[in-house]
C-alpha cells in the first residue's frame, strides 16, 4: 500500500500578463463608445434643458475613463471660447464620420438583402421547375 503525499498549499500571487489582442480590442471599443457617447451628448446639449452641464459631466467622465484617472477633459474648463469652438468642430467631424459609417453599413445590408432575395428567387424557380418536371412524368 502506497502512502499519499501531503498536500502543500502555496501562497497565491497575482498573475500579471501582457494584454491580449482581444483585450486591446475591447479597450479600444470601450474608448470609442465613451468618446462617441460624449460626442453625442455634446451635440444634443443645446437642445436639452441643462444640456451643457450634462455634456460637461459626460465629457469629464469619458476623459477619466479614457485616461484611467478621474479629472476634467482637456478643454472642458471655461478657459477660452476657442477651445469650445475647436471641440465643437471636432465633435461635428466625429458625428459626420459616424453618419458616414452608418450609411455604409446600411448600404451593405441593403446589398446583402438584394443578393439574398435574388438567390432565393433563383432557387424557387429551380425548385418549381424540378417539381413541374417530376409532375409531368407519367
């Protein structure tokens, strides 16, 4: 009969590893979502009651999330009008870019839908023809 070796419990240590490509992709997506949200709120700010306050809060939170530290976003202070104008132009450019991407996605989906419909129609005609040929056999 063999003896069972005693169980040794090792001290746990924190595992450190380089972020994988998937981790980096998720971080990039989170950054994009945060900046997109901030841009959207900033564009809608003039239309909402209390919008400028909300836009500033979102911008500060997004900047903190992007940089990893809480703090105001660059240009979020009331330092100068040129900063606000520049930020507004940048947000408008981002909005135009997002709109272009959305239109490209819509066109892609429409093209795919047309291809599917065409293929479906061809397959239906082929099936109906085969069914009629089988029905004509006596």
